[in-house]
């Protein structure tokens, strides 16, 4: 798969080398991926991984995705499963995270899987992420680079806003082309199950490995999928067909009164790329509520609606 970068702010080789050295020394590096920015640490170093949890204010029970260069590196940490290999061939590097049973000899911090006997693995497509992982020579544990419970950052400036106080090097790779987090597919149980919807859709996955049962135990298996998540401070009203007094309108498709529009042409890919940065911008306007127009429940729209529902959940 190929991802179009919207604009470039490409770090130099020496900046990537410096970031890789910082990772090896146990430091934190925020870096762009095609989905959202990640907050990375050496996945083999317990202390470094613990720094991620501290910087995010994240509950320790929430496991982290380990970012790798390729399938070979992935299978040195996760058990080999033929379906996993097929999916890696089809979608890696790219926005698909696979949960595999953790190998007993996996030389990874136990903290990355937060006590579970499975491990989340992903090879990101963004050239800066790939260069960083290769230069580092280590797997990179990285959640989204926001404070826990807040909107994922899709630009380097968002990361600075979120983690301003923390001791982090930020690599700027421009705006993320996909804009919502990777699809999380659990292959560690009896049945494959989607734990988080993303731009690799159920239909795309079923084309490669056949039908997946409807069963989705996401709430238990993926503790990061808490109801209230991706939360702006301003309240949200979903499926809004008109604007009420005091509201801002986040549009989709033709919308005369939209304060911001995820995609005037009704394009779901464009809408996904704009979703988090527009929620963030509207949140800053401090209105009493953000009304969001309906987004169709098909393809990428399923992932967009999932994030919107969580952002609107009571907290
Ligand atoms: O697109 C993405 O996936 C971004 C970029 C940086 O790669 N990362 C990201 O990470 O969104 P995070 O930590 O914000 O979300 C990872 C999700 C969480 O819901 C977590 O609970 C789940 O994946 N997860 C990770 N490892 C898991 C495991 N071993 N078992 C079950 N769920 C896991
Ligand atoms: Mg996150």
C-alpha cells in the first residue's frame, strides 16, 4: 500500500540518527506514522517503556503496539500464524496492527504487553517511521502521542501541545495521511476479531483470510478501547442535521453552515485525515457544543463513526 504525504517536513538523516541514539539510550521520541503520531521508546527497555506511561498519564494495564520493520522481526516476538503472514503480505507496511500470542523467548519488555500473553505488532508505512526503526535497530513501542484519553495527534504541533512538559524529541513528518489509528485485529484467540476499526476494513481483511465471525470481545481484550476516549473538552452532538444556538458545526458533504468540513465532496478518506485535527481546532474555540453531521456507516465511515461515538460518550 502507498500513502500520499500531504506535506513534507522531512527530518534529515542526522536528526533521525540522533533520535535513534536517544531511543537506544532509553529516551522518548515522538514520530510520524501514516495513521497518527506515536510516542516511541525502545520496546526492550522496561524503564524506557515506563516513561511512555508516565508521559501519557496512561493506566498501566493498557498494552502498547510494538512497531517493527517487517514480518520477520514481528515473528521473532509473536508466534507464527499463517493468517498473520498473509495479512502482513497484503497490508504491511501499513495501518494494520496484529495481536499475536507472545513468544516465550520474546526479548521485549513485559510492560509493553501489560501482563497479557499476547503482543500487538505493526510495521508502519511512513518513511520517517521506517527510517527511525531501522536506524534504531530495536523494536519501538509506541502509543499515540497524546495524553491519555485525548484526541490522537495528526501533526507535530499537536504532539507539542499534548506533551509540552515531557522530555521528548519530536520528529516532524508533516500531516498524517490516514489520520485515524490503525485497525487492530486479534489473531491470538480461537476466532479472529477486530478490536478497533481503521482504514484496513473488515471486507479488506476477509478478502485475505476469509470470513471472520461476528464475535468481537474488544472491550476486554483491548483495554484501550474504553467507551470515553478520543475526547475533546467540548461536548459533541452526533448525526446533527442542523445547528443549534451556541453550537459549532463539523460538516461532512455539502454543508453551508459548517464551521469546518471534514470533506465537502463527501470523501471518507479525506474525512478521516481531517477528523482529529478539526475536532482539536473546534475544541479550541470553546463553544458550548460541537454538532457533527452524519457520516455514512460504510468502509472508512465505520472507523470514523467509532471515534466520534467515543468522543461523544459521557465522562
Ligand atoms: O495507528 C496506531 O495504531 C498508532 C500509531 C502510533 O501506530 N498507535 C496507537 O496506539 O493508536 P494506542 O496505544 O493509542 O492504541 C493501541 C490499541 C489500544 O486500544 C490497545 O489496548 C490495543 O491497541 N493493544 C495493543 N496491544 C495489545 C494487546 N497485546 N492485546 C490487546 N490489545 C492491544
Ligand atoms: Mg491512543
